């Protein structure tokens, strides 16, 4: 079980690293001037590759988490409300991940209407979700 748990942690941390950096690329994309096509294309390529790589990291993170939950019984029984809250935040993280793809499509279509400041705040959402998940798992407050 410890190997599965270790792999789960590694893939979750790696997935979130991608979620931390992808919106940072969006900040830079939102700041690119309209006449800077080479810079825009370079940032779009970076964002697209990072999104794809993050998706590949998300999948084993979710699979190893399911194994811990369903096979080893992590979070079963009374006093495990923390797991329900964590699972809700995992769903939020998956939604955030797919939201990044929708934002990337807007940039690819040159249809982004949001400012670099908006993306700076959007960037912090993943940090808050990650922090809340870690606190729930370690502290198990309920």
C-alpha cells in the first residue's frame, strides 16, 4: 500500500505543478501584443504541451487514488468526512484542469477577452485547492 500511496502523491504533486504553471503561461499570453505572432505561437505551443503533459499526470494520480480508496479502504468507516470533502475538491481540480483547456482554446482561436490580471487570480485557485486537499488529508479535521 505504501508504494501506491507514494505514487499517488508523486503524480498528484506533478499534476498540480502543471496546474500552477499553465495559468502563468496564460498571464503571459494575455500580455502579448497583437503584432507579436512568434511570441504568441511559442507560448501557445508551451501551453498546449503542458496541458497534454498535465493530463497524462492527472490520470495515474486519479487511478492510484481510486486504488487507495476502493482496494485498501482508505477513508472508509466513521470519522472520515474529510475524504468526502477531499473528493469534492478533486472534482473541483478536475474541473479546473478542463477549464484550463477551454481557456487555452480561446487563446488558440484568438478569442480571449480576459486580462492578465484576471489570469493572475485564476492562477491562485489551484494553489488554494491543493492546499485544502493537503490539509484535509494530513489533519483529517472531521
